[in-house]
C-alpha cells in the first residue's frame, strides 16, 4: 500500500500510528510529498482530487482518504480493535477523536497562516482565534482525562498525536501549565512504540 506522506503532518502520523498498532507498519510504502493548500503535486491530485494527505493507494488501485477513513479501514482489515463497536463508549471515543482532530486542524491553520501566507496578508486575529480553540480543547481534555486515561483506542491515540503536533509546531504554548493531569497521562502514553516510531520531523 502506498501512503502519500509528509513527516510533519499529524493526520499522516495518525495513519502510521494505527498501522503500527495493527502490526502492519511495514506494509506502508511511504511516498513523501511536499504540499501546501495552494500547491498540490500532480500525482497526488490525480489520486485524491482534494489534493490532501494522507491518501492511501491500495494494492487494488483504489485510493482511500481522509485520515479517518484510512484509519478505520486499517483497523477493520487488520483487526486493530481500536474502535469500540457499540454502546455509549463508541460515541465517547469518536468524540475524543473529533476533539483531537479539531485541535490538529486549528494548529495546522496556525502553521499555514504563519508559514505559507504572505506576511502582508497575515491576520493575527485569525491565529489567536485558532489558538483559542486549541486552548479550549485542552481545557476540556484536562477535565475529562480521568474518563479515558486507562484506554488505548482511536480517541486516546488521536489526542496523543494532537498534543505531539502542538509541541512540535507551537512549543511556546505551555499547555502543561494549565493541564497537569493531561500532561501526566501524555508523558506515559506517548512512550507507546507506535507513537515513538512516528515522532514528527
Ligand atoms: C506541517 O508542516 O506542520 C504540516 C505539513 C503537512 C500537513 C500538515 C502540517
């Protein structure tokens, strides 16, 4: 399977973490792409019209996107057992995933605003609004931490990836100062092999 990939993308990392948790990391052939919202490589655009990563080209020629679809596909095909099948726990885990992905989206928008957009068009209010989303999400994760801190599933893995991306691109955010329980959980959970093997670069 060919994974369109960039080592900095938290959404790509999520796919790689799920592949590692499923024990099939070595089946992913990583095809590195350099892209921004205004610059899409042709091959990627032909496989994913949205021009986004991750995109996973399967051996049957089909291409899957986005990260949520790919992760659920890998889990189902390779028995990852990362998605509770039924009951309220399923919705809690999916909500955790949504929170973590939303945190990543906001942090990626901050990155694009500061790194891709021309300086004379940058909008500090935009950056502040995205960072405010990140801070509210972290405050909520801190509040709920005891409910999920003993779980290994798509929700908790997604949170670890989001926090890792924040540390990578926004090291000054100092989220640990106002989220000590989350910080303590993350210090232990982030030692999982799947997370250590996929640290952003
Ligand atoms: C980044 O450099 O932070 C990045 C790269 C690709 C996708 C998302 C983020």
